């Protein structure tokens, strides 16, 4: 799992690449600490190269969303592939997140 975070003081962009599965979840959450710290900003999760997400990965996304809502920021998921969109739809997460093409 590759994670690249860009912070331009107003916005945070998180580029995710690979598989966000149970084995990667703990490390991913640690590497996403800057996102939690800046949850008052506009956060974009770029998912174009995210190949798979497990329930552990969904929990991380939900945790980020809760932090953003608590601090008054925004969270947008961008370029989510059809397989992951289907997972979001089945779990009802599509109703919680702003998803852009």
C-alpha cells in the first residue's frame, strides 16, 4: 500500500495506491496521522489507484470522516473504481461519503 500526502495549508490530498486490506490497515492508519491532525481542512482522498478495500479499510475511512465532521472540515473521495463503489454501495457507505468521478 502506497500513501502520498500533500498539504498546501488549505487542502490535504491523500493519494492511495494498492490494496487497503486487513494486513495493511494498521500501518495505513499510522501513516494517515497528518490527515487526522488536519481534519479541519478540505481533505481529498484520491482513490484512482486503490485496487481493493477490506472492512478494516472501510473502518479507517469512517474514522477519518468522523474526525472531519468533528473538526468542521470536508472529505471527498475521488476517482473511486467500480469494484470499490460497489463495496461502498453494499455497505451503505455511499450515503455517508461525497464521491466524485
